[in-house]
C-alpha cells in the first residue's frame, strides 16, 4: 500500500476553488489575523437590522449570527461567494419579517484562510461577543476547526462545504452540501455510470490526484486502507487503469504528467484536483499536441476552464446546482429571483464568476438549516432544542428539496449532486438524466 497523508492534512486550498480560483495578491498570513469589526456584513441598508420598517417588519433586539470567513488569503475569492450569498439571504429574510419576528445581523471575522485561526475566532464570537448563533466557515480544514469549538460549547453548526463526511462526527453539525456519507464511493460511481451510458463507453482511464486529504480520499479512499476510491472502483468495474499519478499540493509544472498521460493514451482522464490545476494540465497536454478524448475535474475553478474556450469543451465536473434555463423553468419562480439577484450583486462586486451554482447553493442551504432549526425550536437560547428539531423534522431547502439528518451518517443527507459539462462554452448539468438540462456528450458529439 503506497504511503498517503492522513485525511486531516488537507492543504490550505482543499476545495477552495470549487467555484473560483485562488485570490491573487499576498500569500496567506501565518499569524492570527486582525478580525473585522463585529458588525453586520453588506454595504447597503438591506443587510442590517434596520432593513425593514413598518408594521410587518422585524422588531426588537437583533438575532446575531457569528462566523469566520476567508476574507483575505488563498481562499478569499471563494469566501467572497459565501459572504455574498449570506448577505443576500439575510436581506431577503429581514424583508420578509426576520427570524421569529426579530431582525437578523451577521458578524463576520476574517480567518485569513488559515485553519489555525478559526478556533480562536469562534471562541471570541461565543465567549466575548455573545452571538446568538454560529455559522460555519468555508473549506473543510477550517470547518473541522470550527466543529471542535461548536462541540465544546454545544452550539449548532451549519456548514457549507465539508467533503470529508467521516470526520464530521459532531451530531449538531449540519451540512449544506452533501456528497453523501461515502463520497469516495459516490463520486467515482456516478462518473463511471455516466460514462457507461455513452454509445461507446470508455475502456481505459488515467487518474491524476492531488495528494491533499480530500482529493486523495476520493481517489484512494480512507488513508488507512487501500480503498474503495476512484482507482479501485474503476478496476472493479472493468476500466483499465493505465496510470495512477499523484502530485503534491501547489504543483504548477505539468509537463511531466502531461507526457505520461499522452503516452498512456487513455479514453478518459480523471483529475482529482483543485482550482486551476486541471486547466494547467490541460494546457500542458495541448502544448504536446495532445488532447484526451474526455476529461473530468473534481473541484475545478469553473470560470478559468470556460475561459479556455474550445480546449475545455466537453470537460466534466461535479455540481449540486446549475442555473440552466431548463432547470430554472422546472423550479419555483423564487429560484430565478435568487439567481438573478445574486448574479447582479456578484457583478457589482466584480467577482470573477457570477453564476449562482454549487458554492452559493450550499451557502444558501446552510442558512436555511440554521433559520428553520431556530423556527422549529421557537428560539435561540436552547441550542440542543435546535439540534433536536433538525434531527426530527429536517429542512425544506430551496435548492435540494426536503433534507433529513441522521447522526448515524454524520447528518450527510442523500446527495443531490450531479455532473456538469462544458457545452458550447457554458456549464450545463448533464447527469443524472432526471436532473439534466442537456444530454451528456461523448468525444464524438
């Protein structure tokens, strides 16, 4: 069995790029950050406790939600997505009367994209600032750090994006994005099912994986075993694994890996990577005059891949929600309102990718979990009552339907994740058939 890092050594970026790439500028600070002021986020009045006035508006003392987010550092670009989604959710919540008739405000502290800062910030929010509720940060290693504080203090912790379900053991943490309790099995099987549906299914595969915890977990399963994961499942399903290529986090030189793939000449390449890594590999293969028939990326930055034009056409990845017209037409009109409001706000904020997709949908779901739990419990004072209510009643979510939470599966609900593909220069949901906006295209399509 080859040596691999333990699951907790996730690397700072983990799934940082599932929506956008790393922020440019200064490197991630290594020391404790200077927190942002303890005040509501947002630039307009709609994000504050005074958002709505009049007989139907929220009244009384605000309910204060506290969290850290990566406002600076390597994860800041994606942290901005979660901040924007949270601001929009609170704006709409307050405009509709608030939570339990009270206005909601959000105190956000900057964790500088460093998991080492998270516990201190959540301790401050709870012990010093006295927030009523907490919301998780972004990215698995930071969420794990916040989970430790939430468990010690007994707070309910909705969280947006943790992939490592086996490590999310606190019974009162609730995921807003679920790839099920065993994503190391679900993701490969979903991909292989989709590929097997093609008129000429691929027969061989090369698997390329970042050695960081979450991506290696998908490729090879838990660190203390030989699987299951993408490699062993491919073999079990009759796909010939021509090469299993690991690379260290932070890799930017792809010529050697590109040469290995070209020489292997697989029918499909699966890249269990982050951000712009798959784009760098795609460009390196192009420089060799080679392009694989099909290519899948686990957690890519979708904007840069779209920017690659024809080179990335047909590329596959995972998605929980895509704002494709057929999908929007099948959903409540409120979904279109949310999508359009988010895209307008993201454009005004100069975000590099403005579509309301997986990251924003996960954030929205996490806020629905928090607010519906409070409503079911009838208050914020008894955190265990909120937790119990979520276990008992679940949540009716806008983007994922009715969610149920079972502590036996670490509250990871049956996944709604699908596969998206770049078709005619845009990301389109293509699998499974009952949630697809267009058919999956093979290499000859």
